[in-house]
C-alpha cells in the first residue's frame, strides 16, 4: 500500500487521528534542526550583504577621491595674464612650485590648404590617373607656391579610376589613403571646389602632382605645387613661434606641452610685442573643502563598518578582514602619506584632521588654515594625485586606494569574506535538502508503523465485539 493511501485509512481502527500525530512527531523531531538552519541562513545572508556593502563603500570612496585629485582642482594651477592670447593647463603630476615664466606669441602654427578652381557638377568625371602626395617645406607668395623642398617621407600615390574620378570620388580617395591630409568638397554660387588640407607645421607643406591616364586627361587641374595654375594656396604651412623668457622657439602645433615644465600652452592669437606672464594660483579654498568632504565621507563609511563590527549584534563581528579594514582606516590620520622637508607636515593629523575617541574624524579648520599658509605645497602633496596602491608618498588618495585594494582582495580581504559566506550559504542549501529527505523518510516510517498498529487495534476491537456478543447471548439464555 502506498504511503498516501495508508495515511488516508489509518485511524479507522483506533479512532486516533494518526496522520496529525505523525506530523506533530516529525515536526517536533526536526524543529530544532530547521530553526538552526534558518538562523544560519539569515546570518550568512546578513554577512554576505555586509561584506559586499563595506567593500563597495570603501572602493567607491577611494575612487571618488582619486577622481577628485586627478581632476587637478586640488593642485596649484597655472595662470595666464592674457588668456585670449595664451591659455594654460596644468599637466598631470606637475609640480608648479617655481612656475614664473614670460612668453611672447609671435606666430601661430598653421596648416597648408589648397583649393581647386570651381566646377559646375561635383559628380562629373574630372580625369583618371594617379595623384602623388609629397610632403616638405614650401614658399608661398600671393596664393601661389614659389618654392618647395621635399622632406624625407616617401611620396604617397593615390589612384583615381573611373569609379572615383569626380570631385566627390577624388576627395573620398584622398581621405581613404590616410596620408596626412584631408579632402572635402565645398560649394558656393560659383560651383564646387576640392579643398585639400594638411596638418599644421612648416615641414608639413605638400604638393599634389597628377600623372594622367592617356585619353582621360583633366586630373592635372588639381595639381598643387610650383607652377600649378588650377589651384590656389589658401594658407601656407607654418610653425608656431614663441619666445620663452626671450628665447624664440618653434613648434609645429599651437598646443605645446614641452616648453614650460608641467604646463600645456594653448596659443590662440599671435601678438608680437605683448608679453604674457605665466604664474600660479594655490587651491586654498578647494583644499579646505576637500578636507571637510573627506572627513564627512570617511565618517559615514567608518560608522557603517563599526556598526557591523559590534561585538554583540554586528553581522561581521567575527570577521578578520573587516577588523583589518577598520584598523587601517583608524591609522590613516597618523600614517606618513607624503614626503617633505624637516618640519613640513606629512600626515593628516599634522594639518588638523584628527581621530576622535569613537573612531570618527574631525577637522580643526584653524589648524588647517594655518598649515595652508605656512606649508601650502606640503598640504597640497597630502592631497596629491594617486600614483599607485602604496600609502607612502602618494597622499591621502594613495593611502585610501591601498586600503580599498586590500579590502577588495579575494584572498584576504572583504572580497574573500564575501566569497566564503556565499560558499557557506550554498553548502547550507545542501544541508536543507538533506533535512527534507530525512523528514520525508521519517514521516514514511512512522506512517507505516502507525498503520500496522492501527490494523492490530482494529483486529482487537473486532475480537472484543465478538466476545461481547457471545456474552450477551449467553446471558439471555440464562
């Protein structure tokens, strides 16, 4: 007989609800085990969540601080007395402590551009053959090239066939060659013109020479060079000329990063005779704000971690990795995170960022303001751009990055804790499955035992009823 059938029929002999009795006995037998598994599952879920949350909090904090420091707003910035002539930008990692330069912009760098004579139909065939592009230096007078000296780069041949012999096709072929010039077709009331433009710099002038296919002449109208009559030089290739502290220097572009250490120069206008002073501006207000923001964020991250490390009810109260992160955070104000001369501050505590008894941080704005006046460069180094994961010499961003890297570690950090709790929860699922199997086995066994008992009770009741009937019959005979 199947267990389900047994469960439906037992109790008929004894009158006892044995199905409910079996269920009660099974529930009682496994109640403690089920409760323990449920409690363990809740604990592991809380631990997984806590480990992931604090790992994310710390790495997010480190990433945000690194982005802020890399943005350059916490570093001394270069200034220009004439930004309309010359713009300045700090280069990453630059030390501008001694920046003080005079610059005169005498000439801007320019590319060579050449335009063909107008034609009525930009899609009509011009001619076929080969256009040879040669780079070098050129002399241009009144829109005509009067001199050209080829450079060392090999000429580039661009084939023009029947499928690309129109102005549009020729422009596309030149661009497809990716040889250092760009081509476009411009139109106005006079018609369509092929415009070819090179890169800026005196040595990037170019000629374009046609070798025509017999029977398909006309391509030579696009020649650019000495004696070319079909095209006009719109602008000549030239170098930028700047005088740095009175010394004239040439560059092939108007964005220059190798003349003033730590500063990119962006030339906007040539103004011979006008001296542009390049100075610096300290980020005093930005550093004050950054210190306060750092402390506020640190306190949020630390307080959340500390709650989960509470020895009584904290989800991570026994987690070694979480305790290690807490210790590292508590040491961040006293750790040497920058280098400096004797007497200069190299820790956060020395500029007024201190640890309170409860582990949170506070800012002594008066002490920080004094440090910014007395040691502006040293304070700036404390908030320097992170170079790597080392805490020493890379500022607070580097120190926090080191803590975040350790926290994310899947070997010893919170990353490892999260993975371990996740594995334990997976193992718990196996334990729950095993318990369910044992519950069903126990229910089956008890159901069969009670069915056997109930059958015997039914026999006993039948026998008793027979005996009672016999006794009653005997009594009537008397």
